């Protein structure tokens, strides 16, 4: 008879935007040796942990977003924890010229790009009726236009001639029309389509395009803003098949698979890493409105 499965076999993580004090490799530590990854939103949350885990597998990274101070602090922590290079660069994914300048700087400083992680996003809970036209537009601009802009610049400047792997960070919000999330759900649904379109068009250039769709992930701004701590204390995660939120290292491990040669024949794929959450979690407008108002009361 098969041994019972260990459901609590979680990788290390820390809830803050710090690096892990210990890390147990699952994959070969050389998996990404001397590769370079460009990670949007790599200075915080899931993006920072993705940067750390890729670096712990031999990769140098660029972490790119708007706040240089935050990025510089994160880059110092990442280099100290992993011994690899990390270049903090300012971009706004809504402005292609800022991406273009950062990609030029990356190629000048690090000489190549093997992996692009489109992780930058903005999100909050808001009923559609209260969402301003501008708020809806801004989320689409950051999440969707930002993913297209960054992919196109990196493709034109490097991937078209050298190949590479793109991993987009999505969400499961649109699968069942999650209440209070029409902005992010619509933006990520567009990105999931973009994953397939670009996989088809860029496959012949040796570019794989895949997506990771996380569920609720602890120790992130998204988790905090979307009421994760309150949902946890209310026992909401007991309705998830795996009975818990995920952690950032688990997301980074899924990205590592999609970004590396471990998935060399995989493209156009949306990989859901949510403990089965979207299949069973409540999509109750009144309950979510309660969480949203208690969150905004705390802000
Ligand atoms: P986070 O820490 O808030 O990360 C978002 C990052 O995006 C920040 O580092 C931010 O940096 C950057 N950013 C925002 N606007 C930008 C812009 N215009 N240009 C460039 N960078 C920009 O959030 P997170 O929770 O870790 O989320 C990371 C990804 O996972 C997102 O794509 C999110 O949708 C997805 N996700 C998260 C969860 C979750 O539970 N946390 C669940 C499902 C999906 P600056 O402020 O410096 O620009």
C-alpha cells in the first residue's frame, strides 16, 4: 500500500519582504547557472521571492519597478543572501520607453536575458459600481498593457534572436467572476489569452510563454489588501481543498519550473497553483463586501 502523502511538506518562507535564512533545494542549484532574469515588480512580495529562488539556482537578476529606494534595498538583501548579482532598475510598465532603457541597461551590464517574469500588478477590492473609470483603466494599464509592453521590448531587443522564457503572473479571479474584482479579473483574463497568442507567434523564435496563476499567498501585499488575514481568521481557507493559503516560495518554485529547462516542451500553458482554491472557495458578494469594509476601516 502507498505511504500517506505528506500534505504539510512546505518549503521555507518568511512573511516579510526579506530573504529566507535557510533554503532547501528541490532542483539542482545549477539549474539556471549564469542565466539572467528580468523580473517586473521584483522588489516586493511574490516577485522578490521569485528573484531570490532564481538567484539561489545560479541566476543573476534585474528587479524593475517604480520605487528605486525599495528596489535598491531589496537588491542588497538578495545579493547578500545568494551571492549572485541583482540590478535594481526603475521602470513604469505603462511607459514603454522606461522599459526600453532598462532592457538596454540590463544588456549592457549583464550581457543577456534568458527569462522574463511579468509580475508587476496593482489590485484592491472594489465593487464594480464604486470603481472609477480611471481605477479600472489603471489596473488594465499596469497588468495587461504592462505585460504586453515588457514582453514586446524584451522580445525585440533580445529574445527574437536568442530565444528565452516568459512567465506571466496571473490570478484565478476571472474563472468564476470573483466578486469585487472585475478590474483585476478582466486584466488577468486578457493576459491569459496573451500568453497563448505570444506562445504561438514567438515559439518559432525559441521563446516559450507560460503563466502561473497563484491563489491566496501569505506574506504579500495582495493577501493583506484582499483580506487574507481576516479570511484566515474566519476559517475561510478550510474550504480550499488543501486547507490553507500558499506561500511565496511555493509560487517561486512553480515559476522556476516554467522558466527553466525543466519545462522545455511546455508553452502556452496556464498553470494554476492555488491548492484547488478556485474550485471550491466562496464567491459571496455580501461576505466579501464585509471583508472589504473592515479592511478599508483599518487603512
Ligand atoms: P506586490 O508586492 O504589491 O507587488 C506588485 C509589484 O508591482 C510591486 O513591487 C510594485 O512595485 C510593482 N508595480 C506596480 N505598479 C507598477 C508599474 N506601473 N510599473 C512597474 N512596477 C509596478 O504584490 P504581490 O501580492 O506580491 O503580487 C505579485 C503578483 O502576483 C501580481 O501579479 C498579482 O496579481 C499576483 N497574485 C498575487 C496574489 C496574492 O495572494 N498576493 C494572488 C494571485 C495573484 P513599485 O511600487 O515599486 O512600482
